[in-house]
C-alpha cells in the first residue's frame, strides 16, 4: 500500500482508515476550536516561492550542521508521545525507521519506551525532550540517565505549564489504554507514569509536568546539562532573547503543534521576528504544519536552521511501521531536493529570504 501513498497527506488518510478513533484523534486533533492547528498549515500558503533560473543544480546538497554534527536533511523527528498507540512496538519501531532514513529522533518525555532502550537501537544519538517535573531531583536524575545513554541534545518543552483544552479528545473521552505508561517516568510511581492524559473534571494542572517552572530553574538546568540545551515552545521574541541570555544554545519556535493554547500565531508567522531578535549566533528550529518539501524550504528561507516533523511520521508508523516512518522522511527529502533544484539552489546556504514573496 505504501507505494500508492505519494505524499504526507496520503499517509494521514491511510492512518485514519487503520487506527481506532481514540488513537487517530489523539494525534490529529488540536486545542480548542483548532484555529492554530489550521493556521500552522494555511500560513505556509501565504508564502510564494520566487525561483531563479540558469543555476547549476546538477548537485544538490541537503546536509546541515547542528551543534557540530552533520545531518543529511534539515528535518528531525519531533518529540511525540505514546507511539504504542500507533504500533505495538512503539518507539522501538520508530527508531528503526529513523535509522533507515538517517534521521534524528527527538525522543519524547512521554514515550512508551525508555530513552535508554530506544537509544540502544539508534544508529545515531537521539535528542531528548524534557518536561521538568515538580520533583527536581527526579528531573536531574533523568537528565543524567539520558546523558549517560548518549543523548546529543536536550529540548526543554516550556509551552504547557497547565492543561490544554482539546475538544476532540474530550468528546471521545480519550484515555491511555490499560497498561500503557510513560516509561521514562516509571520511577515516579504508577500514579504519575500511568496518570490520566487529561484529568477528568475542571482541573488545569497535571501530575506529569511542573507548573512552577521559571527562568531561575532554567539556569539551574543549564548548569546540569553539558550538551546543547534548547527551549521548545517559544513564540515571543522577548522570550527568545531571554533564552539566549540564560545560556541556551538554541530555541524551537513551536506552538505545540496547535495542541496547547488555541488562537496563537502560527509558527511560520512567528519565526522571522524571533530570528531577528536573537541574531545569527543562536540556532533556531521550528515545527508545526510541515507537510511538503516546499514548507521546509520556506522555513529555512525565513531563518530556521532545520525543522521538526511530528504527526506525519506517526501516521507513517501506523501505516507501515519502520518502513512507513522512513518513507515519510524520504518523501520529504525528495521534495526538498526537487524544490531546491527548481529554485536554483545547490545547497541550503543558498535558500535566502529573497526567494519568498508574501501574498498579503
């Protein structure tokens, strides 16, 4: 079936037909009325490409250097929770697909397999997404555990200190299947590792992440983390500058895939002001709405060093396991190469703002 799926949207449609309603809606849905979820996609349509002609594109190079390491494509697999909803082997199957596609997985804090077990199967070091816990000692111990296992970079997600409103999840009564836990949090006990994804009733706080995280905690975490440290979930230029001043190595412009606060700016719209605020010395990545190679090119033209891909690789995992993950990445790779060739770009350094025109 995979050979008949010719783009990333095809994988979503195929996954919808294969997954049960709870699993599909958990991945596909967004916060509130899903205004931001839609904007993450439609904002790309407001950016038109301006090709340049008669450039030698007989060699097209998509490699990018991030924190001294070479990546074959400016695309990483974003941290996404609960992969066993998509496939019985969960993240252990995902990492095989990442290996096949020569792509880095940013392992999720809420994974259904531990970072250590997944890293043991990884062809290249993973990055790790960190939710700081109320128990800071546990947070420090978990950080040391992933670092000892070979973690290459840490991404601290900061954009959801309280629960989000997700109407579609609420309507179907989404809950984690019996026996499914957050493997990285097991040492906190079953009350946390197996806690409800969204507590019932009128609760805005959740046992699985701290709501009291501040810039002071970030300074503490910076001191505990010898590898590159990034903040994920930045939309305001002032926060980007504060991250820079706090010693962070990079930021990920993100609105949680439209899953946190509805009505916020799309990430591609927020990106230019953040890039301008921090200047060239800060590594800026972004996620949200990436579905085509042209989306990757547009993000790079606006100053992102690379992008993170979320929902599409989960749909690939659901459709065809590791092979589906790899094919989703390789479809995006081919589309990036084609877009670069038709724009007249031999390598990523030639993707500049002058190749874009904003419709409105």
